[in-house]
C-alpha cells in the first residue's frame, strides 16, 4: 500500500505501485529478436496473401527473420539426398513468403505488386526495388487497403 492510501483509507483511486514494477519499456517485448520474430510469424501466416499492405518496419523485421530461417535451413544439407530435398523445399517456401511480403510492401507504397518484377532486371532491378521497399508507406488508406498496423 502506498503512502497516499495509508493516510486516506477512503481514496481507492490511487494506484498501488509494487517495488518490482518497471516503468521503462519492457525490454523483453521490445528487443530486436522479439520484433523480428513477431513480424516473421505474421509473414509466415500470410504466405499466400498477396493483397493488402505490410508496414515498412514489419517488412524489414520479417526479412531479417526469413534470412535467419534461410541460414538455419542449410543445416539439413549435410544429409545425403534427403537433405538436398529438404533444403530445396525450405527455400521454395521462403521464396513464396518473401514474394508475398514484398508485393504487400509495394502496395503500402501505393505501387502495384507488378513492381516486384523489377527483380528480374539485371544489375539495376534489385537496387531499385530495395529503394522502393525503403520508402515510407502511405499514411492513409490507398487503393490496396487501409494503413497497416505495425506489429513491432
């Protein structure tokens, strides 16, 4: 019980502050890894969802998470034949997730998902697409849907 409540027993609106309560941001829910995990989980849940929008921060956190999964996905390569098949399946699945995520990110910048095809232009396509992905999204609804709520 805090000092104010001890002096005035009828004041029930005062907040009791425990000694262990931390008033700063909860570091466990605010770490880079937890943000990346949340964004990656959302991207994996929307694997075949090519409509809608993905926020800028969620896109980049999810790409980090997908890169970690891709690195860990190489582990089965040391198993003859079956490992190669597993790695191939993992990489095809990650490619589909990444394409869907990138198309939704294009939508957030008010561009058609067809802009993802820039990736097929040698030398300049990839960097141009990365610049588009780094741009902030529309603050309001656009033709692809309402403003996305960032998970992170």
